[in-house]
């Protein structure tokens, strides 16, 4: 079964090939027999909506959308994509996708970095959210990982580390469950 992945949005476009736009963020279109879906939507939808037709992709044929995590550079284009699709569409994501996220800039300023839209606004444009923290198949041969343990160098998150655990990571790092 052949699968085609077309990167629509990413940080660079060598020589602005064919008039494509680059944006800090990511989106890719997955096509295979019986499935066409968008994975992430880019930061604002500008590059995603501009680049898709130039790459031969009609976003209106997407049957589903999957969002990797709740940062704006992966979810910010969702509003524009939903407007373009114009019909109800399933959106797979983690239940924490709408949680607040912030970024500390090099100058020390803190800025909002989470999904820029409320769930209700997106549902009003046709998003049908299918939220789960579990590993699961979302189509034949297509899976989402669910929640993943993240390595953190800050405070320990597991009781075995906080109560004198002997695992190697307890001495240098801690593990925590990612909320996105």
C-alpha cells in the first residue's frame, strides 16, 4: 500500500521554490488508498493555505486532521484549514491540546505559545474532536502515539526517584508524563 507524505509547511523553502512560503511550524499531508489526512496545520495557516494548492493538494478532500501537540506552530493554522475544508471533519489530538502553553524568549519575556483558538470556535467551523491520551490506530496502518514520557532535568516526577530510587535516570534526570 503506497503512502505519500507531502510537507506543506516547514521552516525553510530553498530559494522559495515555485513561490512556496516558509513559516516556523509544520504541516504534512498524508495520502494512501482510502485515506487523505492533514497532520498539523502550521502556525497561522498562511503557508499551509498558500502552499497546498501549489503542491497539488486540495485540502477540501482531507478526511481527518491529526494534531501532534498544543503549540501554536503546529495548531495555529487550524482555523483557516477548517474554513477552507468547509465541512465537518474529525480532528485527532490529546485531551490536553487546549491547555495553556508559554515560551520564555531569550530576552526573558514570556509569551503565549499554545493553541490560539477556543475549542468551541473550532467546533463551530466543523471540527469534531476525537481526544485520547492513548496509543491507538486512527486509520488502517496509521497510529497516534498518545502520551509520551519526557525527559526533564528539573525536579523528579516519579515516586521512585523522589524516594531514593536506584534507576540510572534518578541520579541525573527525571521522567515525567507529557501533557501534550
